[in-house]
């Protein structure tokens, strides 16, 4: 049974049970400090799902009603996007290659990023949740940034800053971020991180680098819009424990879906990540014959939304293929599965490796009734 089905079953059981049970008043437990900074959010659905696995009773009639409630015109998650953060995608004019095919692929990736950036601008979300594998990372915890603003720079391949300087300045929805952290704090390896001041109050921008700056660079009009961000930094253990993290990543994605779908904000998700880093023997990580199968598995996942292309096929070779985007992609699958995979319209714009690392651009738009 899928994680989404388990979550649906447990939620229906809880709601039915709560409706029939007599009122019982229990003393409140002291709240965690982060919880006092935000409004109350419901219990984590994945934890409840695990607690309900042994129960045999099912309430079929309420389930059909609840499915209708989830898949409605009021969906808050309106689109998800996979974007690379390689310098080649940022500006192919500095790509040092004599291979005409590689140069053409670089421009196709760049143009696909422009297309996605324009699509995000047209969606005009209230909030963009960006997952980065190259942020300020904790050894174990998934970290959300809590400063009200963030700023950083990035370089393009073969041309450092200066003269090739690219920057991004964004506003962070610190209040919403603290609500998410407080909701997940007791159930997931999740924490918040503030820099140079109290959470949500620092006058200094939180530092960003290429993992965040390059995807953000393609979203036009941010300086004149009201769009705010929530930045999720993947933990450093992803380098050595990415396969072991798969159940945790799926659960985290499902939990994020539940929280964000209940919020009043229209939300877009961006997964910043590149694919296999072992396409060329001359590259910094050498060559691996797993690089091509890994990248193809990621394409198959996009076009089919079959999670086994990620959690089985890609997972079987990721430790040799070396992909920084793998954990973000699995998190995204968990999120989309929680909302019903049939409610997303997927599109693979491009998947190439003009250099030693693969880059993929994809979109998943929510289908509204």
C-alpha cells in the first residue's frame, strides 16, 4: 500500500473516531519554544499512519468523501519544478567546449530554465519552497532558514566572479517557516537556523550560493513581486546515507504536503539538483557506467510518476553515479504521492549531460477541477 493510501486510511479512521468519541479534557503539555512562535498545526499524518498499520477496520464511506475534499479547486500546491544549478545552465556563453552537440545541449538546458522561470512567474505564487543540496547544512537535520531575507552570488562554469557575477536577493516567509518547523520538530529530523540574530528578526540576510541563486535567477520580476521563499537545506548525511534516507524523505514530503495544503498560501516547489556527476573520465569524480542509467531512471520517473524509478532503479546506482539532486527528487515524490499522483500533470523539458554532470528540467502542474 502506498504512503498516500496509508495516510488517507489513518486520517479517515482518526476523523471518524474523533466524531464518535465522548469529549475528554486532558491537561496541555508545555509547548516547545518554536511552537509558541506559531499557530497550532495538526498532528503529523505519517506518524499516525504507522500507529494504525495494525488495525483491520476500514471506513469506506467516509473515505470517499475525504478523497473529494483533498482533490478540489482549492488546492494550495499549484506547481512543482526540478531545476539544475550548474553554471552551464546559468550562462552557456562561457561553456568551454569544442563539441557542438554539448554546446547545443547546454543552450537547451538554459532555455528550458528560462521557460520554467517564466511559468513560475505566471503562476504568481505567494510562497516558493526551494530545496537545496548545497546550502548551510546540518550533519543530521533538515534545516529551514529563518532570516527574513537572504542574498548570495553564483558563478558560471569557466568564468568566475568577477567579471561573471550573478546574484539573487529574496524575501523569506519567516513566520510560515517557523510554523512548518514547529509542526515537524517532534516527528522529523527537522530544525530551523537563524543567522546573525533571533529567528525571524535578523537584519542581516542569510547567505545563499549556487544551489539557490541559479534556480532563483531564472524567476523574473521577484524584486517587484510579493513572492516569498522558504528554503529547505538537505542534511550533509545525504552524501553517504542517501539510499537509507528514502523512507524518511518520502515521509517528509508527505508531511510537507499536509502542512502546505492546509495553509492559505498558493505554493510552488522548486527542487534544486543536478543528476549523475560521473559522465566524464576527465571530470572531478571520474567516469562511472552508472551515470547514464541513473539519469535515464530520473527521466522515466518524470514521464511515468512511477516512484520505483527513483526508489529502486536510481537508488541502486546513485552511490556510484553521485547525484546531489537525488534526495530532493525523492522528497518531491513523497509530496506528490500524498496529494494523489493522478492530480499532477508532468512534463520533461530536457535531460542532458553536456559536461561531466547531468541536468534535468521538469515541471509538475496541479490539475484543478
